[in-house]
């Protein structure tokens, strides 16, 4: 029943089979996969071989194994990464997911720099979102988000107020696209007049910039974004062992 390269060890062939089910969203984020006994029987492999495969998928971040409950397709929580960089707290000091406001959405062509990151030809059809994130009505982040239009065409049918505060659940619900992992790059710059106006700060003020390239379960990049926030709200913490 395993269709991958017959020269590979069986646990790697099984890995490719199960990873394919996650990538195709036959097994969806947050859902439990079939039990070990069911999978071992289905693929006619020893339970030990199956567990080796599941351990590998867990190490790659595709599965989360919970003692006594089984294995689940991991649902990443990417907004927690922003808490590493910015103080998203209300006046009482409580951490909260910031509110989001879609400022514009445009069907356009992808710039060459963005297209290169997304491994697409320059000028590919794209959706470009401009988004502002706020806490208690005060602007904290100005974001520019680029998406391949063929994967995210359903978003073009939505009104700005339909987007809500989190995009990634919307990607899954409306477009069948799940963000599985991401790479982030952090830089600093003097803010230009347009972003200064959005953030309510003076042009030339220092801002921190987070560029994120997000990938699906198939390891293909499907979103590129750039987020800018005032440097006085920036916080970086690292643990060195």
C-alpha cells in the first residue's frame, strides 16, 4: 500500500505516506489521526515501526503525541511568536491577541522580491492585504501581507469586517490552506511617512520590522508578510543554556 521509493526503509516510506495525508489535509490540523493499532493493521507494519514513523513526524512538527490520548495533527500558534517581540498587553498588564483591521485588499501582480520568496514567477497573480493591529484602539503593528491568488481566491469575496482578528484560521476555513511552519527575520529601520501615519508616530522614528515566510504542510511557501511596530514597544527575550 506504500507507493514511495521501494529502496527506502519501510518507516520512511510510511512517513511519506502519512505526511502526504497531512499535506493534502485529509488529516486536518487539530484532529486526531487513527490509532496506532489501526494504522499498523492498515499498512501491515509492526507497531514498533509505526511508532518510529510517528516519532519522526512529531520531531518534524507535523504531529503532537499526547500520552493516553493519541497523536494529533499539530496546530501551530503563530501569534505567540509576536509576544516574543512586542508587548501586547492591555492597561491591566494582561496579554491579549491584538485586534485587527483590514485597511485594504487588492488583486494585483506579485513584486519580484515577494515572488522570489514564494518561489513564483515575478508578476504572478496575488492578493495584497494591508492590515493594522491594535490594542485598546491604539495601533501597534502595520502589516503588508502577500498571498498567491490561486490559493486564496476565496478571500477576495470577503468584506474587511469578515476577516476577524486572526488570519490563519480563516485561511483554513475559507481556502483550505493551513500554515504549518514559518521563518522570521527581524530588522530595524527609520519609519517612512505612510507607516508613521498608520502607527501614530513621527516619521523617522525607529521601528522594528518582522518579515515572515510561512509554509504549508507540504513545505511550500504560501504567505509572505512584513510587520512594522514602534521600537519602544519592542521586547526580545532569549534563554541560553
